[in-house]
C-alpha cells in the first residue's frame, strides 16, 4: 500500500527467528555444551519439517506461539495448528533435553520426570527417583482459526526430542503411551509418529475425490 512493498509475517519471522536461533545455539554451546545446542537445533528442524510438509501437501500451518521451538511442557496452550481437509490438529509442542529420561503424567496439572543416580562413585547400579512438576491444563482451542470451526479438533502433544518413555497414571495403574494413543488430555506423538499421522490425513483427504 501507498507504494511501499508489504512484508509478510513469514518473512518477519525468518528475519527475527534465524538470528535469534543463532544467538541461542551459540550461547548454548558456550554455557551448556553441545547437548543443549543439539536440543534446540532438533526442535527447530522439526518445526521446519512440519511447515514444509504442509506447504507441499496443501495443508495449512497456523502459528499460535511466536516461537514454537521455545515452547515448554508447562505452557498453557497449544503452540500451532495443522489444518487438513477434515481435521484441525491442535499441537502442544514440548521436548526433553535428555532423551534417556522418562515422563509420567499424573493428571492435567502434574507430571513427573525420572532421574537416575549412582549412590557412590564406586557403584555400578543406578537408583531411580522421580522429580514432581506442575503445569496448567492445556488449552487446545486457543486462538482457533475461523476456518477450523467446521473441522474435527484433534488435540496433540508432540515431543521433540522425545523422552525414552511416556507413562500415564490411571488410578493405581501406570501404562506406557505409544505414538497416537490418548494420554487423557490429548494424543501423544513423537516426530516420526506425527508425520505418519499427517501422511494418513493426506491419504484420507485424497479418498474423498
């Protein structure tokens, strides 16, 4: 307008996000070493892969959080939507720095993280204990796009990097949650399981024509 070129939000996100990512990665390498740097890089690449899949297959990626790669398990709401022909996948994005850790969800407001330690420097056995954490129930309809109202809303927790195991406490029982199964609030997915779900959505949409 007024003879001035317009700048898209995607371009602004790229201009701001890439330098910010570089700063985060450099800081992570200096302060916490390559483990944390690899963590943020993995999260950034997963988001970029989701966007590319949407663009190549006619889906719509709708950002909710300004920088989803920084989203935490304790976040209150979904971080982005993937709109397919039939469904609106509402995605809460999270991840664990240590891929060997376990997560145990006890309720919509609490979860535990498993830790292991050696009783002494001479011991080969490791003792297991859980660290309690609190969170808010996730809001999967936060900033729901207008075009999603006639679609089936599918709440998803996507963990990238994913922990070695995710459990849910149900009464006196604890069950392991594989990709695509309900954990009470939502469906749980690791990255590869989530992309299989997107492939299924693509195939189901094609069957209508």
